[in-house]
């Protein structure tokens, strides 16, 4: 048997992959990615909804805590607005603190934004959909229009507040 000059020591022509084997690996990787990518996208949406749900619960709890603080002082009003800063939301009205660190504002998925200058209307963004929330300073309620069979925003609202 004659040795070829260009083959490194310890290697032979019989240890290489054939084009059929390489094509098979590429097809298998394509099938796996076609299955995994949609699952990853849905997992990201669920994580954003869970974050929003956590934010809503923290905010509602903070509104009640601020109200109890006011009741002790003899004031029965709820906090008049949730934030006084456009870059960090839900910090309080300037006189009362709400969330200690607030929430960074943004318009991308998984973030909150104030939708007007009254700081009573907000939106949470999930999968390109803005879910509108309203703070009612008379009742202290922070709500959205939830309907599990309604529009996409109403369905996301339902998932965040159920």
C-alpha cells in the first residue's frame, strides 16, 4: 500500500465524512431548529407575562401599603398618581413613595410605558401588543380590560391578572 504525501500522520482517507452523512446532519439540525425556535418564542412571551404579573401584584400591594400609611396619618385618599418620572415608573407622586426602585420605562416587549402625562394610564408590552392599564386614584385600583376570549390585549391582560 502506497502512502499519499498530503495526508497528515495518523489520518487516512477512510476517516472523513461523506457528503451524504453531512447532508443528513444538516437536515436533522434543520428539523430540530424548526421545532425549537417557536417553542423558544412562546417561552419568551410567557416570561414577559410572568414579569408583568409580578409587577402588577407588587404595584397593587404598594398602592395598599401607601393607603394604609395615609390612613394612619388621618388621610383616607389613595396616592394621586403612580409616578412623577418618565424614565422610571411607579416610584410615587413625589410626596409618597410607591415601589422602592420603580420600573424602567420602555416600549419593547416586557416593559411598561406611561401613555399620558397624568401618570394614570400605562401599557405593558408583550409580543408586540400593548396592554392598557389604568390607575383609578379614587378607588386605588390598577386594572386592565381582561377577557380570556377577547382581543389579544384582553387575553394577555387576563393572563396577567387572573
